[in-house]
C-alpha cells in the first residue's frame, strides 16, 4: 500500500493495482478513506465520481445540504454521485473505514 495521500486531516490511501476478488484487476483503482471518531470529512463530489462505496468498518452519518442525516453501517454498499451532501461524520467511538472502487 502506498503512503497516505491528500492534504490535511483527511487521510486517503490508494492501492495500485487493487486486490479485488478474482485477483488483480488493472482496470480498477481502490481507495481507502478513514474518518476518526468525532471527525467530519467535507463532501467533495469529485472524490466520489464513478465510485462504488463500501463502508468497511464503523458507522458514518451522511449529512445532506438540507440538514437531513442518514446513518450508514459497516457492510453497506453505496453510490455517492449526484447526492447533495455536506459532509461525512463519524459520531461513534471507532474509526470509520470506507473503501471505494472505480474504473481507471
């Protein structure tokens, strides 16, 4: 795994090529995002374009621009493209780990 990329307190790691079921798939890229307890990660639409999103660990609140919140749990598979989100919030006591998979 490569070192964390991105700026600030929002760690992102990228594996290249990813380890997907069935072996290496050079046409895909996997990224792992970690949100520590109590942290809020601003939603940046460009980070989620064409991504399948899997909540690997923890629970994350998706806060919409309207103020509505929806809690997602470990094991949930999502698609963030086109959503009006403000941020992703970890209100729990354990880190949230989110994995994304996208085509290159």
